[in-house]
C-alpha cells in the first residue's frame, strides 16, 4: 500500500489500454498435427478478423500459409469451426467469402475443390487410399427453406465437386472419423429440438471400396437424453467417445459390440460442441490417452491408462486447455492461465518439457497490475449454490479511499450453454486495473459442472441465469467487496439477454451493457439460423405453443419497468441476433427518458472481429459507466452519445 496514490475506484490510470488489448492480438484456433508439422488458425483483428492458416516445424519455425484474400473460416451452423484439415502436407480448407473447399499443395496457390454453389463444408477427414474427403455439407440452395445438412464424400481429383451423400435425413451431422484400417466410418447426428449437448447419436457403418456408400449401420451410443461427442478410433481399432450418460461427460469405448466406461469421474472431459473441430483427448498409444478435463472451473491435463484405468495428472501451469492434439510423443494444445495469455504449446510427453510456439499476444503486463481470479461458490435460489470467478480491483500504483467500496461489473457469459474460465483476459484486467471489481458468473445452465447443473436452465432461461447473477452480486456486497449502489452487468449474445432481463425485471443493478444481446426471445425463435432455431424449446418452451411465456420473458415488451441506464453494441450483419432487436430496445428506453446509448458497427456479425470496433466497445462502455457512476477518467476517451443524460 505504501507509495500508492489514493484515487476513487474507476479513475485509476492503467497501462492496460484498449489499444494495448487489440494491438498485435490474435485468436488462436483449431490445431492439426500432420507428421512433425503443427498447423493452426489465427484470427487477426488487425486484418478485419481474417483467419489465417499457420504452420510450425522444427526445421523452419513458423510459416504463413494463407494466400492474400483467403480467409480460413466455415459458416456451417453459422458458428463454423473445423474449417480445414491436412494430410501429407496438403491442406483442404473452406474459404469464408464463397464457402468453397480449396486444396493447397505445398508451395502452391489454393485451387477450388468444390463447385461454386450455395454449399458450405466443414469437419473434413482425408481418405488418401480412396482419394476421398469425408465432411459435413450444408446445402443453402433453397433459401426459403432450412438448409439441408448431410455427411458427404468428395472426390479429391475434382475441381467442381458437390459431394456424394453418405448419410442424410437427420437435421445435423458432425465428426466423421475413419477407422485405422479404412473399413469403417463413424459419425454423429442429431435432430431438432436437441442441441448437441442435449442428445446425439453415434453411428458406425462399413465403407465400400469406392468411399461413396455405407452399409451395415450400427447405433453405438446416444439418444434423445445422452450427449455424445468426439468419437476417435484408437490405433488398434476401438472406437472411443465422450458421453454424459452418468451426468458427467466421461470417456467410453465401444468394444465387441458393447459400450464400456473407461474412467468414471465427477469431471467433464469435454465442453459444449458449439463449433466443429474441438478436441479434448488423443491417443499416445493404443492403451494410453492424453486427455483434458475440468473440475471447479479449472482444466487439467492427464494421462489415462486404458488397461489399468489409472489417471495420472500431467503438471502444467495452464488452467485452460483447448484443441488438444496428440501425435508422435507430443501433445499440442492452446493453453492459458490467470497470468499467461493463451498460447500454442508443444509438450514433450516423455520429458514433460514444453515449448510455447505462438502467443495470442506479445504484450507483457507487469503482474502487479493483474487481478488474480478467485473461484467462488455462492448461495442462490431454492437452497442451491452456483459458481463464479471473482476479480478484485488491482493496480500497482493506486489504492482507493479507505471507506470506499468498488463498483462491480458482473459478466454473464454467452451461450448460454457455455462457461467462463480463469485464463488471463486482458478485457477483464482492463476493468480491474481501473478500480472495478469483476464477477464472471457460471450461472445455472453453464457447462463444466455436470448435466444436472447444465439442465438447471431447462424451461428457466431468463430466470435462473438472472437470479444467479443477482445473487452473485449481492453476495459480494454482503462481503463488503462491492458498492451496492454501483452494480453493473454486461453480457454478449445470450449473456446480453441475461443482462437485459436483469435490468428489466429486477432493480439490483444501476447500469448495464448489452453486446449483441437478445431483447425479444419470441423474435429469436422465429428468426434465427437453423442450428439454434429450436434451442429455446428446452430453455423456454416449444414455440408457438409457449408463445405467452416467450412474451413474458422478452424485455422488449416490458421497457416500462426499466429504470436504469443501458448501452447497446450491435453488429449490423448479425444473423444470430438481428440488429432490429437492439434498435427496438434503444428506441423504447430512449422514449422513457432513461440514459441510453447505441453503437452499431457496419460489417460486424455475431461477435466483433475488427480491432477498431473492439477498441471502441471497451472504451465506449467505460465512458458510459463514468458518466453514470460519476467518476473521472484517467485518460481521454472518445465520448459516446448518451441520450437523456442529465446535464
């Protein structure tokens, strides 16, 4: 405390600026290991969010592979993922602009593989012996109808291929996986109204010599009430997968026609499959799996011996681990910790020596400015408890007046079937280093705590999540860790809906920020993309049968109840949450005379990718709170036009 300047919370000068956050930052994405080479995607805000493909080898280090004008990003399910695969140094990828699949041979320019038709492709796997690529195709050729999803086989020698259908008839498909001997293909499928974390089916079938037809189809696991994902064949030809049949997403295998538990544990060996290409385990040998699992908000790396059923932790400094790939005695993953930004890590499984190949940012911040997250469990409705991650205000140079409690920013994560983690997020440290306390809430319905916790939101979206955020804030106020008169809440997408519900139906918070959030769940049920078009059936009720419930849960119909300031951020090309929802909310709050601001961003979709726009949202939200809570800013920020702000 000695030598620190005394200044009100919110007004502390911080080195963690919005410029610093977006400068040189990248989003590390899907990993693929091919031989001794490691591939990954980089989402680059400085290039308007373009996803570039990058390669690392011990001989040549990091090489840029994506030609100018190419953006490695699929739009299957709109959220994409699984946009590329690699085999023998040849890359097969989806280009964002036209959604065609391209093939890129070593030291060559990309060439189209699929026809220039309204088709999208994702989640591919190469069958070199047959000269085929098996993948998921989404057909948008009938724009007045839902797109049609299927599992298809593509001819690798074509430049105008649409694909031969292997499996169709279900609403969704994913995860084609070829057995080591090439004779069988496994895949996942599911139907409305289920999401992949509700119920999926794992199928296996024999593949003919041409790779264009399946026979002897067998349902291995799954159903309406069992979520199965990430099927993988072991080197000796046994099929493994993750299932939540006993509440927790655990590992199972299919052996001699029956399903066996590999290692029962009160932990999650996976996460909701919002996108393609996610991976949480891989084979070191036929009897040894390298896996990741999460308990109490922290991810762990471990070695699982499938013969002895022994799980041995592998010590790493990382509390979040994504996109795990295992090959040739090496594990590769994207890891992060409370003090380390996300990084691509190569881990030698024999020596346990790790090498950081690429960091999401080259920016370093003195740890004295960093708030260390603290997982908390707090009481909520019906005698239950819920989970959150608490970040106290922290700044090397400043302290607050002794009697002052900090303003609190509650974060409601998106999804809502998702979770927040304890990795270093400069977007959170931006607030804590200025004197805000931050509470990142894993409300009921979040993943990582078992199926029953995830299902707390069934029929209760807009209620349980909101109550948990409110009770989390009250818990900190009772502990003296937050100022009860300066409570704010923010969220994006589904988290924006939680935010708007909290501001509309309760009076706990004094301000809020909705980032591309839902204000009209009835409109969302009527007007959203196929993947999520029945998501709300489980969380609110089937539409239109439950129309009255949808209306009752939609903040847009109850703007007369809002009595606190609001700022809204919206991408104008958002297909998930149309801009009309934010615009209606803004006009309604404005008409009521409450301070409100609306920032719309041309060219942005669901989630902002442009560095300039990311910077504007951060600074704009801080400016908004400074005007509402009445603290001075340490640095000049471009003002936001706030309607109805008292002079």
